[in-house]
């Protein structure tokens, strides 16, 4: 008499189900590659700055040795090398395909009303851009990205699930995320939420992909005007130089790990609901996928920060950012994503994002300063980039 082993079927989920199931404290991530919702904490991954990929690999190896099936690490890492990181091995992971139709979260009442405070004031941001141009003009550096934020306060706690749902619904093709970044001493739970257009790096087996963006124009409601802005972006010397800095550095870093690398000679333009960006999609084949430094997080750490969010040269640009920006960036312009025990995973640049804590939302945006930049135009670019979050919040920046 033969016997058979009965196995439980693997549950199947829709992206819309996972988005609807998100609650503050969960990890949510969706992109054209798929959707991940992770709950609970099996282990907190504590690592030394600069050795996070190594620490994460060790934590995943330990989880596998303990019998964990297909463990992953999820979370976010801040902008500066010594920044905070929120990295965990979750207790439960659910996956689905990329977001599509039938997404929840779009229509349930207005948010706000808001009290909005700029950090720094608009005139101070322009003054910082003028100083950055002076440093660039005397040859100190080639590019620096200066950021500013808006602090929004509402009468009631901000419903993070509704905000996330709106952002995914507005642009299902974005890399949307919500990550718990609560630290001891925080007065309330704190969540990093956003919809980034910029893939820092993904890895599937030996294949790696990066999609740096730099050079931007705001999107218009008029299609003829959009065609004009796209053409202007493609022919702009200033924007093409800015983009070339980014694409060249990303290609150089990935080239250290890849036996074959494809870097298009010309950028293309991609669009979001609020912006147009110069884009270069870089693909490669790893020389040694077993190299721990070539895991998705290892590659992300090697690439971060790209000139798209920092500048060139990196160290000088980062020092100038610390000097000219009045507040620490925290997780803004860092990285968020996931990696598994095989080294596969996906990490994006933490832009078009906000930190939400109780009644307060802090929204971030930056612009690249290079020779030829107009400080007033760079200020306007940050305002255009704010629109992704402000639209989801039913808010509007005042002059």
C-alpha cells in the first residue's frame, strides 16, 4: 500500500489585499516587480554602519540554520554613513504581484486641515543654493543636492494606511513603501512612507538592474506643454550634465561587480504623475553572485549615496549638505527595501517620502545644484516634487 505526503497549499494573495491589510508597524513595499507585506519581528538586525550587508547576511544565515523557511530582511537605512537603520527579519511575509486595478485607499475623506511650516524658509534655501554655486564656481566640487522639508500638522492623528493607499493608487508603478522607524524615546509610532520613482538596485540571481534619475521638469496638465518640457529636458545642457554625473558613477560602481554591464549612451525621459525625469536603465551580470558584497544590500550600500541625492565628489558634497542644510535628513535620501538569504532583493532611493508621527508629517524634496543652476528654479523644482505627497495629503504649499 503506497502512502503519500499531504502538503498544505501555499496561500495566494492579490496586491490589493496586501495593501488593504497594511497597518502601522507593518512593512509594505510594492513595485513593478511585486508586493511584499511583512508583519511581526522574528529578529532585529543590529549592524555597524558600513558593514550592514555583512551583518544582514549573517542574520539571514542564522535564521536559515534555525529552520526558518526563506527568511528576508526588510527595512530602511538613513542618508549619512552613521545614520539610523531599521532592519528586521519579520515573522510573517506575504507576497503578491505588482499593484494593478481595484486598489483600496483612494476615496475615504479629506485629510487635514494643515498648518504648514517650511524647513528652512524659502529665502534661506535660495541663499544656500547661492552659496553652493559659489563653492562649485571656485572648483570645490561639481554638484551638490540641497534638500528642504515641509512640516505639516493636523488636528487629528494622520491615518498612515489611507495615505499609503492614496500614494499607491495615484501611481501603481512607483516603488511605494511604508516602514516602521520608531525609536526609543519617540512620543508616538513613527512611519516612513513614500512612493519613490528611483530604483537604486535590484538583484535576481546573477542579474542586476539600476535606474538612476537626475534632471527634472514638473509635469503639466496640458499635453502640448508636456511635449515641450520633455524636449527641453532632453536637450538641456545643465540637466544632461547633472544626469551624466549620476549614470557614470552608478555604472562605475556596478562595473566592479559585473562581468558584463550595459549602460545606454543616451538617457530617456520617464514620467510620474507630478514630474518628468531623465532616466538611464543600467543592467549587468554579476561576476560572482556568491560574493557577499554582491548581495542586493551590498550593491545598494556600494552605490549609496548616488550623485542624484548627494553630489560629486561624494564626501565633499555630503559635508557641504551638513553645513548648508539646517536639519539632519534622517531617512530621507537613504534606502529602503528588502533582501533574502540568496542575496536577491530590491532597494530604492528614499525620495518622494515623508515621516509621519501622530499629527505631524514631515515631507522632503531636493534639487541638484551644478554650474549653471538657477537657485529660484531649483526651489521651484523642490516645490514640484512635494506635490506627490501633498496631493495625497490634500495639502498645498503656500508661498
